[in-house]
């Protein structure tokens, strides 16, 4: 299943669009993170206050060799903090610290100031998603259309899992 297909099956949070790329590397991009098990990305869990201001990736747990391999790679990422089972969502949640180099961009996200992301982070987002040219993410990041300039601030009741 392609990333585009997977994202069309869920309602991606703004955290998926703009925060998940903070975890990407030159090798690990959208297709690694947004796989068949992917549920969504959040910046907190109402039930686990210890993970406020973390990047939380929710995945449907499947007891397969493929999932175990995926999990081993996730746990090796530099900002990996912890994981926990989330029975309510029948999922495993992987918690990551916000990378220090993106802390200001994270704060801009919280305030809905997408156009104020650093240029380096804007490029990271576009590279992570494999985007260029004319697309909604570029319009939001650069305010190049009315839609991009009017993109709503993150709704914390959506961005924090409840």
C-alpha cells in the first residue's frame, strides 16, 4: 500500500503532516513511517501526561516478523524515548522526544505559525513527503495561496490523543 493510499484511509492529524517529518532521516522517509500498521501521529496523549510535548506514533500491533523488524528500527532512532500499549486503540505507541534542532519549529507548529518554520525544516518536510512544486503543503509552508495562508492552527483536541 502506498503512502498516499494509507493517508487517504485515515484522517491525518496536522501532527502527521508537519511533526512526523522531524523523525525522518535521509534513509527513513514517509514510506517507512506511514506503513500498513500506521494509525496517526499526535503530540500528546490525554491518558499519559508524561508524554506531553513528545511525538507519539500510533501503530496497530501485529505479531508478524515484519512488524518486529519495523519496531527494532524505530527503537534505534536517536530521539526514541519509550513505547507503551494503548488498549483503547488496540495499538502500540512509540514516544519520541522532539529533536533539539527542531524545537523552535515545534513551538511554531503549536502556535499554528507554519510559514515561520525554519527554511531547513520546510525543506525537511517537503523532502520527507517527496513533495515539490504545486501542492497544499508547500502552499501552507510558504503562504503561496489563500488556502495556504488561511490553514487553521492545530486543534489540540485533535492533536493530543484522547
